[in-house]
C-alpha cells in the first residue's frame, strides 16, 4: 500500500496563524475596555474635604469632637481660623483657604461662621454643600442686627461686654466678649461648667461691626444646604434659625441643644455633615 503524504503549503499555514492572532487581538480589544470600566466603577469615590468655620467667642477647638469623628470616618478636615474682624475680611480669608484645597469641599459654619461661609462659597464650584450649625444664613443686604430684631428673645445681647480697641489706620473699634459669669447660661448651657469656665477665659472676641455688616452674596441660593437647628439656643432663637433654613430650602434637623452644640453634641453635628457629604458626592 502506498502511504499518502499530504503536503501543506507554507503560505497557507502562515495565513491561518495570522487569522488566529487577529482574532485574539480583537478579543482583547473588545474585552479590555469593559474590564477597565468595571474597575473604574469599583474605584471608591473621593471623599470631600470638610472645612469647618467657627463663630464668635470661640476658636477652631470648638470643633474638636466633630473633627475626631470625621477623621475616623476617613474625611480630610480643616478647621479654618476665622479672624472675626468683619464679614468682608473674614470671607476673604476663607476664600484663600478654599482656593488652596484640591477636590470637592463640604463647608460647615457655626453661628457667625454661617455668614462667612455664605459669603465665601459663592461662585466656588468646588463647594458642593453648605452646612449651617446653629448659624446665620443671611440674605444679601441683610444684617445680623436686622434679623435678630425680627425674631427677638435671644439673651446674648444683654450678656456682652464691649471693649474698645485701636484701629490700624486710626480711630477706635469695639470688641465684644461674653461676660464670664454669663457664658455658661447664655452660650453653652448643656456643656459642663468645668469646660465653659475655661472657654469663657480663653474666648475670642468679635468685632461689633460684624453684626451690622451686610453680605453681598448668599451662596445657599445656588449650593445645596443642610441646617441643624438648636431648640434650646439663647444666642440665635430657634424661630430665626427655622426661618433661615426654610428660606434656604435646607435639609433640616432639630436637636435639643444649646448654641454650643458642636461641643455638647458633636455626634449629631458630624452625622449631618456626613449626610451632606454623601448626598452631594459626584
């Protein structure tokens, strides 16, 4: 029997091999983007930097309990130093700080700090949420004095001690302090006296002019806002806080607390800030 041998043309084999390589390359091309997209979807979103702005009579340490909780939950945090020299000046200082931060920002203000964040955040695309903690959320051209006159009942005004100081360009300004014997009851009634005695001695005065300064911006008209209303507040009446929150269409939570809620109930404050951060994630 004659054994048959089949001869394959070298060119035929080369063509077949090329076809296999082409199919494999096409398969990789089609599947790689899908895998990359899936990996991109699974990549955790960047958490915003939380910038905390204190109000009058205190400093950044009033946020300590909030800072500790936010950092524990993985949020980068900056407690801004609020100069308390005047609304325009204080807002400029905060703008400079915000410009130095990369990525999205959640901006929270306590008390007069609310006025500062409303002014400073306008036209800043990185600020994704405003959080008002027992704070002023003023309209353009509206002063703290005017708002308080519409919602009387706060005890803070009668507890203030005016102290003159020399202005750099000449003339005299007025600094306001809370009288030490009034600090606990008016400002922080739900904080232990052992702490409020220290806070009263170390308080940061605020220039009296801030109460008559009128904002030129109201960032809450364009940026989503959250508001924590303190129902035992003797510095800003709950009625005034509710009015401002409703006007801003803010996501609102009420808590039985004094004006110093950042110190007395930092967990409540933290939860609201994190709610704002999650709701505005992009």
